[in-house]
C-alpha cells in the first residue's frame, strides 16, 4: 500500500471516529459559521451535517444566548486557552431532548461543554471546536441526592406525628432568638400550651383518638402561626410557639385566638366525636432571663398558672 493510500485511510478512520464518538463535536469559524457537525449532533438535533454547514450557529439555535457565547468564545480566540461551561452554571448549550430511559425524569439533556481553540500552521486561532458532553445521568443523580438530603434534613427537624418541629430543632431556634435578643433587644414571646385532661381522652377513647387530637391541635397551630413563627412539639401533649418581634400583649391576642379556635372545633375519628380545650402560658423575653432555659421555665410557669386557674385560659408571665 502506498504512503498516499495509507494517509487517506488514516484520514478516513479519523473522520469516522469523529463522526461516531458519543460526544458532540462542532467546529465554528470566526464568524460562528458551522464547519463540522458530527453524528452525535445530527442524532440529537435532527439536522444533517449538510443542513448545518455554512449556517450561523445562532440562526439555527435561538436558545444559545449570543452575547454570552460570543464573550466566552472571544476569550478562547484571544487567549488561545480552553474554556468550559458546566450544567450547574448553564443546564445546556444546545436544547436537546433527553432520550435516556434511565434518566427519563429529565425534560432535556444536561450538558457540559468544552471550548477548544484550533490553530493554523501560523499559530493563529482560526476556528473554535465545541465538545458537548451528555451529563444527564450525573446531573439527575446529583439533583435526586440533593432532594433526598433536603428531605432527610427536614425529617431530622420534624416530629413524625404532628409535622411540627421536634424539640431539638425548636429549642435551637429559641436559643438563637435569645442570642438575637441579647444583641438587639428586639422583643419576642414564647407560648407554651397543653391539651387539657389529655389522659382522660387517652383512657376513655384510646391512644388512636389521642393521636388524632394531637394532630388536630397541630393543624390549628399551623393555621394560626405566621411564617416567621417557630412551632414545635415539646413532648407528649405539650407544644411551643416562638413568636419573634411580638410583645406580651400581641402574643396574648394570638393565644386567645388559638384557644377559641380549639374550643369551638370538634375532632372526629370514625364514629367518635369529641371536643377538647387547651391551656396556654406566655412569657415575653426580658432582662431577668439569664438564659433561654429560663425563658422556657417562665412560659411553663405561666402555663401552670392557667391550669391552676381552671384550664381553657391563657396565663401571662409578668416579671
């Protein structure tokens, strides 16, 4: 075989490899006119190489932001260095459909792209090569992992029965609020509440009904609390609600509204219907509290006062 034939074969093999590799390959000139369009790009765009050659990239793919792309490409032409874009920064360069059955949850192909300068024999960068990688599997996996981690974080902060924050989380929020108060003296109030005669409910109707009552009061707390409030389960049938930027007077209005909502509602479980009431205690943070634990103790003392006073009422802690 002659040298010329060998070189032609090698060139043919090279072109076959470039056409069939499982990454996108696009070559552009300085006017962003497409010169090479390989099989990967053909398969995912539906455009044959002859349909793209000589066409301006932006005329065929309106989803590519021209100003951003030109800035990126011109730095490659001028500096003669590679540049990159990853899916976390920009999900895709070319908006191709996702055809992978394993990652069918993705609406489009996530892509990483490498910009490579192509130099002539004189050392001048005359063309730009784009290598487009399909990273949909990795992107979807990472997103699902992040969602799972977010769900685990929520679960670690949440009481399973009520959906309110558990004691560990709301107590850390209370501690943070107390520290904020020591710095800014911005007021806040802590509400503690307890279901009246809860043991009688459990003994008379069973723990399933008792759990339904706990879920019921939790739902009412969520309805009445603001987005900035922190509601949690203290333990058993006791609950807490941290009210930032709320003085004792306004906290009392909130507590009374919640108490009346409970008093006028009814819990239904199968053929059982029952009413119940709650007692509440409120403490507004002040200079006499040496710690956030003291704040809890004072709210608890106000709750005890409400129970001693006959239940179904709001007790106030006054320093």
